C-alpha cells in the first residue's frame, strides 16, 4: 500500500523598500546579504511584485 505524502509550505512576504543613497553597489550588497540570510534559514525566492518579495519554504515535521 502506497502512502501519499502531501507537502506543506509557508510563505514570507518582505516589503521591498527603496533605500536612500546613490550607491547601487551598496544596495546590491545589502540585498545579497539579506537574501543569503533568508536562504540559510530555508527560504527560497518565489515571486516579486507590487512592492513585495515573496519567499517560500517547505514545512518539515
């Protein structure tokens, strides 16, 4: 008998903020640091739109 396993997910919505300043390199470095931290915690980029970035991760119990 085969057991059906249903995957469950949770989502994180992060408001995309415009940071003041002119250094695009600094903005990229800050975003990369933030996204890497989310990735270390199991979050994966899902979608971006309407000023929100959406991340998803599987719920493992």
